[in-house]
C-alpha cells in the first residue's frame, strides 16, 4: 500500500490555494486526558518524495536516521519523535489544539474535538503571514472555522494513510499528547493510574486503578461511567 503523499495538496496548489492544512486528532477513545488535534501546512509545490519513496526522507546516509512520515499508529515511538522534529522544522506552519477532559465532560467528545481542531488552526495561522485557505481532514468536516467554509474543506476517510500533511498532523498530535500524559503520570496523585504507560487509554491496569481509587479531573466521566456499568 502506498504511503501518504502530496497528491491532494498538489491538486489544491494548482488551484491557487496557497496554505493547505492537513488536520488530524488523537486520543478520542481514551478514558483520561484531552483529545488533541494538530494542523500542518507545507509549502506549495514541495518537492519531497511521495509514495514511490515509501514516505521516507533520508537526512543522512545512515538508515537509522531516516525520517518516516505515515499514520502515527503505524510508527514506533522513536520514529514519531524523529518525524515530529522534522515536521516542525520543515513545514511552513503547524499548530496544536486541546479539548480537555473538562470540556469533554461539559459538551461531549464530538464538540470538544472540533474545538481542538479550531484551536490548532488558530495556532498554525499565527505562524503564517496570511491565513490557511483550505483544510484536508481525516474523516470529518469542521464547522465554524473563521474564514474557511465547508466548500474549502475536504474530509477523507483514512486521510492519515493517504495525505502527507494529514499524516504529519497525526504525528505531531500523538507526540504532544503522549508527552503530556507522561508528564501528568509523574505527579504523585496520578502515578497510580499508569498514564505514562497507557496514555489514558482504558487498559486493564487503568480500569483496575479507577475501580480502586475513583476518577480524577482528567477523566472523562461518560467514558468511565459506561465502563463501570459494563
């Protein structure tokens, strides 16, 4: 199967869309922690290798130093770390947005995810001399984005497996969220939940900790209550 490439971006660049952003999110299925979205913009007509190169970008002759851009779930933690650094150095702009557990508990996961996307777009725009003018999104559209109507968005199923900028967004979002959960796990009151290992997902360890110690302000109440009822 082909790796993510710039085919979608190139079609839009030819139509004079200058700042095409790929967007993706991580953490939707977690028991704890925020849902995190990212936006990533590359330069028009970027000459990076596409799918024929397997999505790999050599920054040296050493095989171990190759940068791999793909759906973040298909990469190892070390590959994601290297790729995230490369993306931030080589993209025109990138942005991160959070939908914290408190927001998820108040308005629901769907709305909180869209808030995270809008926040990521705002941050990416702050790094540009103009504004993002088209969105490529994994799976669904984003309402109420200032300056970008539905006609200037394209939602693609499995976009992180097909579109380079979406795959890049999935990587920087995953690295950011994992680091956040590891940081939280080091605080004495949260160590018992094992977030450094499970990143807030509902592993057996996490489930047992919830049963024993209850929930925290970082837990998603509806997710946990569904689990407890089950």
